[in-house]
C-alpha cells in the first residue's frame, strides 16, 4: 500500500528538480573555463588579439596551460582600457572562483599603477548596479581589496561601496567600511558591534602570501542576503573566509540584487595607489603578463529563478 505514496513523493521531487533547472537562454549555465583552447569557450575578449594568449604554457608552473593577458605601456588609464574578458550572457547568484597569478613587478617597476580585477558588473535600469570585486594593486601583491558596489535603481552614478582590505601575508584586516556618494564620497566605519558587517573580525595569515609568486584560488559566494569572499589555502586546500558580509547600509542594501556579467581585467590606474605605497601610480613601462589558469561559475538556479519571477525580470 505504500507504492502510491512513494510514487507521489518521487513525482514531487522530480517536479522540484525540473523547477530548479535554469533554462532561461539569457543566462550562463554552470561552467569551468580551463583556457585550454586558442580562444576561451565561455568568455569574449575586448580589443586586440595580441593582448590574449589562451591555451599556452604557464610562465611559472610546469604542465599548466593558461590564459595570458598582456597590458601594453600605451594603454590609457582607466578600468576596461586594458585587456578584459567577459561572459557573453548573464550570471546571477552563485559561486564564482578562479585560479590566478598576478604579475611580479617589484624589481622592474615598484611604483607601477596597475590593477587586476576579478569581478562581476552590470547596471540595469530599474534595479541598479550589480558589482562584486576582488582587486589587486600589483605594486603590493600581499594586499587584497574586496567589495561590492550598488546604486540608485535608475542612476549608476549615485553609488555606494561596501569594502574590506586585507594583508593576507600578515593576517591583517586593514579596514572594513562603506563609502557613500550621497554625502561627498565619504568613508564610514561600521558600528563596532555590527557582527553582520564585520565577520570575521580576524583572518589567519597565509605564510609567504604573495599573489605574484604563485597561483591561488579565489572565490565568492553570492546570495540575495549574503556575500562571502574566500581563498583556498595553497597547502591544505582549506577555504579561508576573508569576509562574510550580511550587513545593511543607510542608502542601498549593500548586496547586489540584479543579474550581472562575469569579468576579469587588467588595467592602468593613475589615481589609485596601493595603501602601502602612495607613489604607485606610474604607467606600466613594460608589457606585463597576468596568468589565469581557470575560472568557474556555479549558479544557484532555484534562487535565480525565484528572483526573476518575483521581480518580473
């Protein structure tokens, strides 16, 4: 007599499974881009093909084929004006991860102003900006800048950033704050008892951490009400949480909501110096190379479908 019950339960589970599969053609499915071919399978490239070399041997690791991205000394300053790759379709809530090595410039040009950005980005009118970042200013590859940008739903210039900067070699959190463009681009500290915004309050050091010396796996988990940035320990594989942000801010949620695109770029900045070296704004003198072993995206299909239905997207 239990068979009908078992069959009904099985049918319900099957229906839930079908529901959770995202069939919307506007969106990327789960993928791992290994950069094994001459062109990326899941990313488009911006600008000259001479900036990109996919499926070539790593400069520092035997038996690894990677994507090399080359910045040119002639590239103008500004985000997106150097080499950049991005998904041709949208991404949304999910786990994002990548294995990256930034250029080692300490001997060649210690005051260079160059940024490596691993991030999501898209502005959708009516929903606002959706941006989540890992960034390295390569003049000091022991620091990692992590954060997220949101905006007024209809004005991408009316911005707010929630961010944290860490020195992973020392296990130090330099600061955690939010920047509001509503009051003259001021930085604001979170309340000292705001666990949702400040967790974790300490991070362990990774001995010898230097983003230019070897590959590291970085990632973030994006939920509607939570953002967690992390790194894998290179020796143990342990996931070390750099920031688990569930806070709130006065103007916007602080956590992006609408769909986005998935990107990685490499560009010259002439107005953003790394915290440890205020002189690091020089244009690159040489065609430095960034190495990307792989990039991965694992969408949370059920959450994404639910958000689109709720917001008629």
